C-alpha cells in the first residue's frame, strides 16, 4: 500500500520529465539541422552553421545581460537573444566578406567573433549565477532545463521553419549555383540571402536562449544528408538534415543521460556533441583544403 502510493506519482513525474526532454531534444535538433542546411546553401559554404558563425555566443551574451538587468524570463531572453545572435552573425559576415569571402575567411571570422562573445559571457557568468544559478547550463548546452513551457515556443519555431521551406528551397538551390544564375531564373540573390540569414539567425538564437550552446550539430547533419541521398538538392537535403540532426541529438542525449551517468554523472549534451563534432569539422577543413596546399 505504502509502495503503491509513492511509486505511481514518482513514475509519473519521471515519465513526464523524460517526455518533455525528448520533445525538447527532437525539436531543437530538427530546427538546428534545417538552419544548418539553409546557412550552408545561402552562403555557399559547407563549413558553417549557427555555432561557427558566432550566432550562439552572441545570443548567449545578450541572454546573460538580460538576466542581470531583468531577471530570467523566457520571452525576454528569447527576444534579446535574437539581437545578440544577429549582431554577431552580421559582424562575422562583414569581416569575412571584407577579407575575401572564402570558406577560410568565414571560419576565421567566426572564430574571432565566437572568442569575443564567449569571453564576455564567461565574465558575466559570475554575476548571472547569483541571480540564476542554472545559467551555467546555457554556456555548455544542456537539456536538463527542458520544460513544458518551452514546447509551444519550439512548435512555433518549427512551423515557421516548415513554412519557410516552401518559400526558400528553390531560391537556395539557385544561390548555390551563383548569383548570376539566380538572377537569370528570376530570383533576387540579395533579398533571399538576407531573408535566409535573418530567419536562420533569429530561430537559432531563440534555441540558444532555451538550451544554450549546442555546436556542430547543424554543421554535421547536412553533410550526412547529402552523403545519404547523393544530391545537393535542398528540397531533399533540408528536411532530411532536420531529421538526421534530431536523431543524432537524441542519441547523444540518451548516451549522456543513460550510459555516462552510471559512471561519471550526466555530461551536458552540448559538450558531447562538441567532442564528436569538432573532429568532423577539422576533417572537413583538411579534405577541403588538402588539394590547395603545396
């Protein structure tokens, strides 16, 4: 009798938490995967995602600022995250285009912007932690903060992303072939590139405000998708990137929560993704530039 009274509520709580976490992981993975394919297509650069371009660190910095000034509020944090993310993104793009606009230029520019805003965020962590002790989870990327309150916002972001697919997928295919080709087919390269960048930067920034820095997942999933279906057509690559990213992030989160936690405790998902994603990123750099050296 005593066991049944306490077992059922405890089981319900655990199941609800697990369900909330799975939904958060799947939505986040899908959004970041599609955004990764968008950014790679519109910038014609297979080495970028929201993390490489500085969106994550820029949005995190402004989220920390908002917590210091206003306390933690999911909608305030999401709004200011967009400002920080887009600011960092435009700085990265401006610097990259100034120094030639090559793949290397974007990587180096993003690295510099990331370092700047990450350093500023580290300085703010000590102040933020006194008002919001869980703020450290945002810096390392974790779904320990998954909440039903996030689901409505994530659903809205997913709907916006799915709607944008029907508007952007054809222009993105033409942008990959060059601005001249896009103009010949009746698309305005500047307009569609700007629209894609603003949309991708905004959605990624909101995700960062919820779960923090989760890097490389948006970089890896489009490459896996293109490898699986043997095409660069974004009509297929973009949705598949979302699915692949969601599955990878879910597997990573399960690995951390169910396996590693038995030995060394639960490691934040963002940290594990970086451990596997960073070598893949280095591999892409080596294979892309190997023929240009020497």
